């Protein structure tokens, strides 16, 4: 049971955790595939991808989304939230919220 805890902290999906556990217990790919109603090839791919190292550092700042980058650029160039909102077919409040989140992300660096 102790070996399952580190897996849960690595960002695995539930199906990855269960398939990895069964594989570590010695259950074959065909049997795992039967239990999940998948093909053995699917099981092999899931297991192979689950073993690829992942960057799970949640404290690292998230990059800005394209919409956030555009909103910041236009706001910095003097465009109003209303002008930008019409370009994205959104409300000005929505653009202001996107801008606040993007600026917050930038300060989290």
C-alpha cells in the first residue's frame, strides 16, 4: 500500500494508477485490457506514457494563454476593455477579468 501513495502525487489519472498497480502486481497486458474493456495495445500505450516523467511542480507560474497575451498587449497600447471585448465577442467585464488574471500570473513569477 505504501507504493501507491507516491503514484497518487505524480499527477496520474485514475486509469493510469489502476493500470500501473495491476502491471506492478504482475497482471499481463491482455488481462488488464480485458478488465478495462480496452485493447492490449491501448494498455501498452497507457503504461508507456504513464512512465514518462512529468513536470508536476504546481508552484511554477503558469504561462499566459494566447487570449491573455493579446488582452495585455492591447490594454498596454491603450485600447479600452470595450474595444477589446467586441473583438472577442465578450463583455467588457470579462476582458477586465482576463486582464486581472493575466497581471496576477505575471506578478507570480
